[in-house]
C-alpha cells in the first residue's frame, strides 16, 4: 500500500517522531529521515513503522495510506 504524501512530510519535519521510531526499531534517526526524503513506501509503510506512526500521531489506516484503486473494473 502507498503511504500518503502527508506522512512523509510529517516525518521530514518531526524530529521527535523520527527519534521514537528509531529507538523502537533500533535504527538511526537519520535513516528514518532518509526514508521520508526518498519516499520509501516499503520502509515507512512497514507494519511496525506504520503502527508506531499511527499510534504516536493518533491516525487511522485511512489517514495513513492512499486508498486502493480497483484496476479490475469490467467495462
């Protein structure tokens, strides 16, 4: 699933959130920052990282992920 652009913006500007994530997943804060700069959906959208962000920011899945587009439309 694709992470919303707003989430990457939040990560780029919120040091405290990046620090919480990095402490919980045993990674460097600068690594988490680079995920947001590079818009790495697979890293930020990972179940553990997404869960931390949603909990800390009080977001729902609907607030976090782009809506799924149905490509199986029959005409």
